[in-house]
């Protein structure tokens, strides 16, 4: 990486308490748009910290995923999730990556439009891709024009350098980092750039470190894989989900004012719920709400109001930053024919979500003519050699609803000294988000005392 001439000043923290986090502190960090021009224009990153409950030995940094996840906002949630032994020894610090959330300047007017899909009956996915492409491209062009000054600087190479500036600003010699989902891309890129500056790194719910933009489409079948696991582990919840979906396919619900609640609204909601096993006990209750919304009763009217708030949303992972960062991080672009092939293949393998999620992925770069700043990959022997000695922990579920296990296997293979902790389940991001003591104790002991986990396969642990 380019040498940075002047040291990063220490962070200045101010109290910013919330009811659930009375000791929360906030700060900002200035980082250059372009690390090759450190004296040029700057982003001001929004940063939050919950101080250690005991004597701190360092900082646990994290990124909650995306691309597009805002870390500063979820510090209280992450602090509540990690075990007391971690809270006691580590300040918990999260930040809103450059161009996002409370960081300034931030992306404006970047919306991922919903695909143009039939409300009922079979879907011609090739035609749906073709119908949706122009609208997605127009939205992306609006995003690009509106944010022309910053859009080319939002890639992960810069975010990884920002993490190193944060490490320096809080006074840590080495970084302790929990990367969730897309956060694993930040993590492995950081490892390649700064292999000597890592104390501990947990890569949890893994992106493919050998991947391409086209390769992201493999994630399009992850939700169907998670549904397959749900059918075995929780057959009643699975049946309720499929029955609700089939009912909406046959007859969308009229919510009034020209708005209908369709199978696509339902699948969008479920896309955020299925990879969260602790949410499964609530699914049947939500399905009862959908059924009640069909009734001409006061309860039915209440249910319709609740569903109206859920209509028109896109997958929570999508939006401006998701496409912008992915299209900066990978230089390859898919032809329409390649997009069609990926969609058709995944719609066969994943008949519930495969066509929808894959279409969203493959259309992401439509209309975006950003200047790629490709992330390093572990296809390079030089990069593999740089990270060979790092004892990182790779964590993933067998039927992860967002990041498929083959990506984690490639992450494990990329770090010669790493350990893989795998979990039999659908959970996306597994440390402390499943009740499995097999998962949680191994990773906690590693983070706290650098004890190398034995790794291996941890059995399914039902929530609740």
C-alpha cells in the first residue's frame, strides 16, 4: 500500500448514550478519498465505541456485512451479542464505511429498483431479466451522476486501509477483527495488505476470496439451501412458509389504495428471516398475520396495515452501496447471455429464491460505469504466501442462507494456518448467533486468549 506520510491522530470520543447503551461513545476519523493523495479530499467516518466493562486489553473491530452495512449504529447490538469475557477485555468499535450512513459525504439517491415480475403463475426469468434491466440501469446511472465526486473511492481496498487507520487511531498495535459476511472481504483484503498487523481475525459467513463478480451469482441458491435445511430441522415452520407462499402465488392480498401484497413481498421479508435461526419461532406468527389479512374483520384491517409497511421493499442487502462496492471490487462484467445462463441455472437449482436473488445479483452493475479498483484475490501465489502464517478462524454454516459453504472452504484454503469452525445449519454468521457452545466457545477462546480452536463440525443447536 502507498506509504502515508503523517501518523493518524488519536480518536477523540464524546458521550452519545442511548437507553440500551448508556456508556456509548462516538467519534469521527478523517480518511483520504485516495490513499495515493493523502493530502486531498477526505471522508469523515462515523465511529462508535462501547468501552470494555473491565480493563481493556484492546479493541474488537467488526463490520456487519453488506456491502452497505453501517457498523456505528449496531455497536450496542454487537456488544450485547458477544460473551462477557470479550466485553470485559475489549472496547467494541464499529464504523460506517466511507460513503455510508453517518459517514460524510454519503451516497445519495441510490436505490435498487425491484424487478418487474408477474404477481402469480410461472416466471419466465429470461424475460424478467430483460424487462428489469433498463430500470435498474437508469437507477444506477442516477446514483452515479448524483455521487460522481465520491463513487469511485468506495471500494474495499480503501475500506481495508480505513480499518488500519482506525486501528492506529485507537492506539492498538495489532487489529482484532470480526468480519461478518461482506466483512470477510474487508478482512482478507486487510490480511493481504497488512499481514503483520493482525492479532486475531474471525471471518464469519464467508465471501469467496478467489471470486469474481460473476461468481457472486453462486450465492443466489443459498436461501434455497437454507430452506432445504429448515425442512429437515423444523418441518412445521417449513410447511407453514411454503403454504403461505403458495397461497400468495394463487391470490395476492388487496391492501387497498391499489397496493397488493404479493409472493415477492413475502419472499423479500423471508430473505432476511430464513438465515437467522433465532427468528424461526416467529415465522408462523407472521404467516398467521398474512392469513388474517385476507379477512374482512378489524383484525384483518390491522394485519393489512402491517403488511402494507412490508410492500415494495427490496432485499435488505440491496441498495446503492451493494452494487457500487461490488462493481468497484470486481472488474469483470457479465454479458446478457451469461446473466441469463446464471439465472436459469439457479432458478432450477433453487426454485423458490434462485431466480429472484440471482437476477438481483447479476443486474447489479447495469448502467454503472464506475472505475474498478479490483480487490486482490487469493488466486495469486504471492498473496497466499503473505497470509500463509496467519492463524485466522474461518466460520460458516453448512446451509448458510447467504454465503454458501464452498466460499468458506476457499477462504480456509487461502489461509494455510487457518482453522475452520463449521456449523450444521442455515444461520448466516454463526459466532454467538446460534446457541451452539461448540461454535461459541471455540471462537470466544480464540478471540480472548488466541487459543487455536480444534475446528471441525458443530451440530445444529435449535434456538429458543
